[in-house]
C-alpha cells in the first residue's frame, strides 16, 4: 500500500500534499520552488511507495486554460518521463487557493500566515488531493 501525492503547480512554487496509506485523509506537507520539484520528488519519494499523483488543473470559470495550465502540463510531462508507470490524475483546481485562504481566516490564523503564499500553496495541494480522495470513495 502506498500514498497519493497532491500537487498545486505554479510558475514559481508548487504545494505538495500526501495522503495516509489508507487513502482516507490528505495532509499538507510543504511548498517548494517549481524549478526544484523533479529533484525533490526523486530524492523524497519512491515510485514503489506511490499509488499515484494528483495534479491540480488550472482553469478559468468557463473551463478554458489559464497561464498556469502550461506549468502544470510541463510538470505532468516531466513526472511521466521520470516515472512512466505512475498514475497521474488531473483535478480541477478552481477556487482551491481561495478556499485555503478562507480556511486560514476561519481558523483564526494570524495575518502573517494568511499572507504566506507558501503555506497557502501546500493547503491548496491538500484540497486538491482531498477532492480526489473524496471522489474515489464515492465511486
């Protein structure tokens, strides 16, 4: 049994989340520079311990691509070349950053936390992964 990874890919930073081994819950882990993501994945994870990877798909309200879609597709292709046997799913990521910011606000987080985009990126990755896990349970 392995874990699922959730990625919120951006032009500068990528938020990372992990599931538990039972695929019941998602946990924010960290945010790293997108330029360092592949090296981080290689050094931190083994494909034998992964069920798959979930990447947030940036979309506009009308469903068209955004400027961030190209970064996400680039990362998808690089991960697929790195680990061709790993399953990679796309999940609509519209509103995940706003949901993460609202959750920080509701929880009473201090303003420095709410303004820390790095923390919000990993929280967004967690929301992306949690959406996938929830859909998986409902099937």
